[in-house]
């Protein structure tokens, strides 16, 4: 089993911390403070993938997304060109785990989980509260926008549990997939737990989704289903 420690990594702007080509069974540990430089471009900041991969962190580790450099109140709807996702987890298979991460000030959507199966995400804190304040690009509106915590699509047998999301958009959003459980979440400041948005995508089937044992505070919704108009999809237990 391979072990990789990333200690105090500084990722330049318009560069990707690519962790998709590690050997099966690898454990990757973040240590110190991981930082990201600014670039006005749409690119991936972190990519992870593989079989039986563990992504974890030391107790004092911070992953700092430097969101203040991009925040303009528009998110991915316009304004400064910016990355769509902070961390893309694609084709994480087998019994992979993402755990014990502390991520702050991510710029737009944080996690995208796609084409994965058997993944467990637990004990993760996403703290985007700094984005509630306006900055010099705005006039009294929150600087951060489109800051979903976890977006899940085209994935099966996914567990997200015992995690915290402090943000300005969906805490968890499931757009497609089967057997996805969200348990023990603490969500504050966003749009709640969502099956959304369904319709108009390459995969519009959402089945066997469980939201349970979670707290949703200061949010626009508790749990909801959101669909796109003039499209089709299938949502079922």
C-alpha cells in the first residue's frame, strides 16, 4: 500500500493538484496548509480518482481555497471566469474514503462526485462563512455564490455522513444516481438538502436516496426536489 503526504503544498494558479493516477490502495494525507493561487480561468483545482483510495488529513491541516480572489457575488453565473468545482472526485471505486478534511473559502461548488461507486465521505468540514460578507466588487450582497457543498451525479452506493457544510447554496445536491445516503449532516446558511436539478442532463434518473438524521439551519429549504422545466427525468424510492 502506497502512502503519500502532501505537506504545505502551494498550487499555482491555473494548475491542478491531480491525484487521479495513484496506485490502487493508496492513502493520501494532507498536512499543514494547502493553498491555491488565482487565475481567471475555468480549470480543476483538485482531482481525485482510483480504486480503494483514502483521502484524509492530519488534525491541524487546512485546505484553503482562496475563494476571496474569485468571489464576485455571481459564482458560475457570470463575472470573473472561475473554476466550476474545487474538488472533482471522479471514478472513485472499490471501497474508497474521503475523511477528516477541513476546507475553507472554496470559490464555487466544492465537491463533485461523479461516476463513482462505494465511496464514503465522512467527518468533512466545509467552512465558507467568510463568503457571507460582501467585498469590494459588491454592494452589500454575499461575495460567495453557487457554493454547493457536495454535488453527486451518475454514482451508486455513496455515503456522506457526519459532516458540516457552512455555505451559500445546496448543502448536498443529488442530480442522478442510485443508493445514495446522506446521514448526520449539519448544514447552515445555504439551500438545504436537495435532489436537484433533475432534467436536461445526460443522466436524469435518481433512485433510492435517503436524507436522515441531519440538522438544517438558516437555509432556504429543508429537503427539496428541484427539476428543470420542459425536460424529463425519473425520481423514485
